[in-house]
C-alpha cells in the first residue's frame, strides 16, 4: 500500500510504501494541504469519551468505542492508565484491560499499561486527585500481582521516591523492563537522585501533582528539570501549565527529553457535567477543565493529543516537526513503545496520521489514521 503527504518533520513531499511495517519512504508527489506524520502516542490516558479504564467492569465494546474516538485525534498507540485505588480494584482493572487488548481488534492500539500510584505522596497537593485512603508504600509483591493480572503488559509505573522502599522497588521493576517514572511527589533532591541511580528514567506530568506553594530552591520540580537522565512528560492544555512554564521546561529538558501526554480522563470528549472516575466525583466544566466536584482543583484533563500538538507550537514556538516529535518518537522512547523509534522510517510500524495544518492558527485537522498499516479512521 502507498500513502503520500508532506512530511511534518522535513516539509518535503514523500511517498510511504507499507504493509504492517513501513517498507520505504521516498520523495513523491503529494497534495500541498495534506501533511503526514508518525501516528501519535500517548502514554497516559485514564479514560476517554465517557469510558473509565480504571473500572474492572468497563464493557469491552465501550472501550473499543472510546478508542475509535481516540483514532479521530490521531492516536495510534496509547497506554491506558490505572490510578490509585483498592488493591482488588486496580488488579481487576488491569485484568479487564488485558483481556480487551488480547481479544479486540482495537487492542492493537493498546500497546501496554501505565500504573500511576498508589505509591505516591499522601499529602494534599502532590497527591492530586488520587484518593488518600489508598495511598500505600511500594511493594514488590503487589507489583507482581499487578503484572500477573495485566498478563505482563505493564510498561510504566509512576511512584514517589520519598518512600524508603522506593530505590529497591525501582530497581526491581526496571530489571523487568518496566519504566519507573517519578510523579505525585514531595521527594528531596537526594531521594530523586537515589531514584535515578536505581533506574528511574522519566518524570510524570512534571509541574503538576505538586504543592500549590513550594520552596524557591531547591525543590522537586527544579531537581527533575535539571536531571538529564530523566525524560519528562507535560500536559500542554493551557490549564495545567502556563505557557511560560512550558517554554522554560522545554529549554531545560531539551527537545530530545520532553514528551507530550494528555492525562485525559473519562469525561474527555463528553458534554459538561458531573462524572464519577473510579471513586472520585469530578466535573467537566464548560471551558473544558476536569475538576473535583464542587471545587476548583484539577483532576486529570479533557485534552486531546491533536490539540496538544497545536498548543506546543503556540506556547513554546515549536515548529510542526518538533511538536510532532514530542508526541511520537519521544513518547516511544520514554514509554518503551516497540517499533516506533524511527518515525516515518523503513522498518517502523506502519502507524501514521494524515492531517491538514493551518500555519496561522497552529492547528491540525486529522483526516486519516493508520495502525499497523490498516486505516482505522478517515474523513473520506
């Protein structure tokens, strides 16, 4: 099969030959209004389109429906994210997702799972919207129960290094090929350094899951920004992080160590109103923020990855190619997504997105999405 488009990275017209993987990328004729990029990757999605991935009883047909909505945003691979909850609930959600991944056609897009918590800070602020009563210490036996329930599909675990058990726990999960990511933390500089020495390689939605007021310096945000061995993900929706922080953070991490995520939750893509995510009641506001019900405290996001790419260009002055990089090859590297490290390159999975691009408004309009060489969404 063949697709043509303007390569978002180079600005040149290309012809891509593919089956399940990309066979060749060569110069070719393309319409000037059709751009092409590797398919978007999101390593942190709690739910979407009214479907909560944290619920053990989420119907598989509903999970599939939510993935078809994600395809419209250019997503080709993503990690359903299970957050802090009772042990049985977390294991049940992972087991349900594993059954879906291994049985549904849409399971190809579910490349692995991200477990965010419960080994996080119990303090207000760093804990975010995670329920305090289920926060607990890192425990290798619990990780093994998760991975057994997930049938080996867990790829990322987010935890706080403030726990004394954290370094040994990090070393354990990293030895099994799982990414250890620092997040929802009040850790000291030494605790962060010890986590990195043990094998942590990522920071989860850096700049969020933090106290509203922190010490000027040192502090756990600066310590992670300064650590070159950590990649860092960012929620670029204009709500979680102000544009100035996004610009400074990208300068600190460098484009090679920054990753775009949505941290989207079940109400994303739904009408405004009240929803229940896990055991937490939240509200989707008319201005597209997800907050704790009756409060103004953020609880995940309603962001889509295509809008996030546009926001990177608006907030930080990135080129289209650089903005796309944060949602493709960088995300693949940070989350250990196989077959996606080269972008539009021979040998990589045939995951790509075709879109229109408005240079003036820095917005993209997804027109077609391909996963493993199969067209899963198209406007035509």
